[in-house]
C-alpha cells in the first residue's frame, strides 16, 4: 500500500507502508477520498513553519525555541501529508460498539490507502451516509475556522461583510455571511476562479486585489460607510492594510489567517488610527472559546458537521481540482505548492484503486 509523504522540503512522494494490527479500541478504514490543507500544511511542506525550531509554550502562552536536545517540530523523510479522509470501515476492534464494518466515516488523517483510528469516545470519527458528499466532508476542517471567524466577528443580518482571501475557509465564511443575511457581501481575491465561485455562492461584489485599491473600493461599494466586518484569511500585509482602510468606524476585522512575518509597509496610522477599528485574532481550536462554556471546539465541530451533511453548506466547487491517488504527489507539488492559483482545495480520489 502507498501513502503520501514529504521526503524533503517541497518534495512529495508516494511511499510503501504496511498496516499494524488494530487494537481493541480501533477501526481500520479503506479510504475513498481525501484532501490536504493549503495553508498551515503548505508551510510545513516548504519548511517555513515556525514550529520546526519553535513551539508554543502553553504555560507562558508565548513562542519559545526548542531545546537542542528536543526533537524538531517537523522532520522530513517520512512526513505525512494530508488532512481529512472519507472511507469505509473494514475491520473493528472488540471494544468498538458505536461503529460497524461497512459504516462510511470521515475523520482527520494523512493521505494514504487505509487509516487506523480510535473508535471509542472519539467524536472526530464522523459517520456519514452512503450518499453524502465526500467533498463536503473533507471541508470539515476549514468550515470550523470559517464559523469561528464569523462568530468571533459577530456577523449579524443587515451587516456589510467583506471576505478577503477566497480559499476554502474564505469561501465557506462567505457562504455563512450570505446565509445569515448580510446586505452587502464582498469577496476579494486575485484569482479569477475563486472570485467566480464567490459570485456563484452569493457575493454581491467581487474584487481583484491586484487591479484596484481594495480598501477604497469597499468604501465606494458601501456608500462611503465601510464594512461592519471584514474576515481576513489571506495573511497578506496588503490585505490587512486594505481591511483597515475599508473598515467602517468601530468595525471589526476577524483575523483568521496564520500570517508570516510582515515586510515593511504595514501602517497602523492613517485609517486604522482614526476609525477605531478592532482586530480579533480568530482560531477555532484555541480553548477556552471566547463564548465558553456555551461554545467550545466540540460544539463548533458538531455544528459544522451538521451543516455540511444537511446541505446548508455546499463545498462542491471548493474541492478543485480532484486528482487520482496515483498522481497525488505530483498534484500536491503542482496545485498546493507551485501553482496555488490553479486550485482552491485539492481532492484525492481513491476509487480507481483495487
């Protein structure tokens, strides 16, 4: 059997593996569909993530350097690639009571032909019907960060909402804003196919950030008022500057991106200083949730899964392109790393394999 790994920075390969025996609390899943992340996983793949030599100290709540005697946060050679999978249970351990052989499930895991997963008290192993969309299922992870950004920014009916960065998280956040009843929804991205999907999803306006002064255009499209809420998912310094310019007085920027160090050029004077803008750093998986104890990560995941499975969210156009498993190493290098403008969230189809 084969699995997708990074053998060196920016080098993806399919490597052989053999499964161990499952434990009494586990199930084995034959995979039919999978997807990688295009944000934080790409930083791992390129070797640019701060977690290689750094770590987040939970006690001090600061980033610290790893000690010389500690393992690195990322080790290439057999580094798994991938984030979510869908498949069918083909074996189960003796202590597993909530799942049966033949159940179709979705969970977190790398891109490989089989998965061995804990199946006792594991709400992240999600059951799904035989007809449910695998494309929707593998958007389980980005949907959580989209929902968190929407809730942290307190998007309400009648708001003017801008989403900057129309990857999977941004396009799902845009869907939420439209369905909540925002009266003006603007999607901003330099990639045309992403803007096209935003329009199809319900955006009232889309902007190419490389072809205009996006902050000023937001003001023009909102009768000089600006956006009540801006969801920023790109992590680009120019995007943040545009958000500060296009924000309404006392408006909110939900900063969902995990940004790299900014180059010189970010200016927190001018509009930012005059307009009382608020920046909320939004992260679905940080606990306690801002709305704790009513909301926590578990509830965010439950809600997102329900909305993906009942059709409230539609991610069919977000999973683009889909490549066969045999070509997923080339696909990862091409669509996730070298030419992200040709993709949104790559899907991997295993159904052609025996």
